[in-house]
């Protein structure tokens, strides 16, 4: 009679696991191919990606934006990268980074108002610069401007930095959707003095279909805005309008204390759940919009309970459609550092905790980015 054997595959990329050739897809050390009953197994390649702070998946990028940035590169232009400081860690796009890597850079870290007030601004700037460096952008603390942009914001300081850094070259304002580029441009225009006879116009960028605002800076250089790059690997692209309004914080985020022991599971809306697979009892500070519903479950059938709640819309926000665990990716994050650490989920929020050899299994909707990092916000001490 024919025999059917279970074929073991990498939980992330699906490659068939093998221990024969480290240079071929699906390689894992032989000891990991033993008992698979209690572990999610990654091939070495996928394991390295999640272990060393690389986003498991990057957002898609439009060819027109690539064309525009190739022009920026040829013109040795200044790049003004706008990021939403609440969640930007998974928004870097390797294809974009490759092009802008060698160009002068200003990072406008926007939405400071959503971060806890007690957090030191200089440390936040250093965190943003560090995350840019993790993404392979050359960036220091001094390249980062922290701001909250309302219609009344005074951005004359940002103009000064732009003018000092652009060395009479063009300027391109780029960033992910929803980061605040339009808000920045409208603030910049309020304190803009036009030194030329040319007007500020909306043009179709040469060689592309994209419509950009062209702001003359002198007779031969311009500042261009650009359409936001995709947030395809963020939870914000997985929910409807009502879900989006829950997910995006409307005020300063506050830490919610979550105590977890081995075997506990924490539900985050219907978008993610996190299990403590290994480790001693740990207090986690969880930062997210206060409209995201959460819950802790200590039962072994926590996963089934999550999907029951999810499909009854009892955990908001929920992604659309009827979902099962095959719609979620799982990452085992093994914390080897014994310092404070963050584990974050794109567009949703992050946990801060004292590292102590925990293993956390993070389940997110397929393709949603997860990251591990030094802390963005220090714990509040009274
Ligand atoms: N809390 C807060 N919200 C902000 C801030 N700046 C912008 N926003 C809000 O963020 C949202 C997105 O801002 P936009 O300026 O439209 O962002 P964008 O980068 O132009 O987005 P796209 O055009 O989609 O690429 C809007 O609802 C703004 O009101 C800020 O400093 N703090
Ligand atoms: Mg815009």
C-alpha cells in the first residue's frame, strides 16, 4: 500500500524544511526537525529575518514613485521623509531605501502628540534615527525633527533645516500614507515666501502618472510633494472605516498593564493575538489606541475562543470576512536580551517589557509586519 508522509514546511515562507544544504531554501539545523508538536518552525532564512529586527514583509511600492525618486537621486536632492511616530517601524521599503540611501535626509517624525508626554524628546529622536539605521538609512539624532502638525503649527524651523541641507538642490517630501505629508506641506506653504516669478502648481510628474505639488525654491529648484507609499503590511489597510477610526489613536497613548504567564494569550482586537510560550511571569506595558478592545485568556483553548469572539464581532476592530487561523501568520520571538524591549505590530501598537528569555508567539493577519526593537517609550516612573 502507498505511504503518505507529512511534509514539514517553513511556517513563514512555506519552503519544505531540510537539513542537508544551508544554501538551499528551507534549511534548518537537524535538531529543529525533531519534535514539531509544540513549535512553529521557521527555516533559517525566515528566522534570521524576524530575529534581527527586519520586518517580515515590506509594503509594496508603485513604479511611478520609484521613477520620481530616481530623479531625486540624479539631482542629488534633499529627501524629507515624514513618518507617523505612532507606527512607522514597518513602513520602510527596501526598493526606496536603495535609491535614497546616499542622499541628504531630514526625517520629520510627526504626531508627537500621540506619544506619552513623559517621554523625553531627545530619546524619541534617537529612537527614530535608530529605526532608520535598522532600515539601512544613514541617519543621526540631528537629522530628526519631532513635531505635531496642526493647522496652526509654526514650521519655520523646518524651513530653516530644509534650506540649510538642500544646498540649492531640489527637495522631495516622501513618506507612507497618513504620515502627515499634506499637513506638513500646508504648514510649510503658510510661511513660504516665493523668491521666483513662477507659481506654486500641481503638475503631473515627468515620466509618471502621479500628480504632485511643485513649489519653486529658487529659479532652478523645487520642492515636490508625493503620494503616500503603501501601508499594505499594516493593520490600517486591513480594516474598514469604522475599524480604522478605532485603530488610529486620537489622543496620547497610555500604557495598559498586562501580566502574562506561560500559556497565557492576549487578544488585540480581532487583528492579533500573542501567546507567552516560554518565560517567567512578565508585566507588559501595552500601547495602542484606547478604542482597541483587548482581553487576556489563560485557557489552553484560547485560540478557539479568539476566533469565536472575532466572528461574533466581540473584539473590535475586526478585519473583514469570516476568518480562521490560516489567515494569520505566526512569529516566535525569542527574547535573548535582558534589557527592556519592544515588540510591535504595524499600525496596531507595541508591548514594552523587561527581557528575560521569554518566547512570545505573535499571530498577525497574513503579511502584517511585526518588529522587535529597543524601547520607543521608557516606562513612566512617578
Ligand atoms: N494626532 C495627529 N494627527 C495628525 C498630525 N498630523 C497629521 N495628522 C492627521 O493624520 C492624518 C493624515 O494626514 P495627512 O497630512 O493627510 O497625511 P499624508 O501623509 O498626506 O497622507 P496621504 O496623502 O494619504 O499619503 C490626517 O487625519 C491628519 O489630521 C499630528 O501631528 N498629530
Ligand atoms: Mg497627502
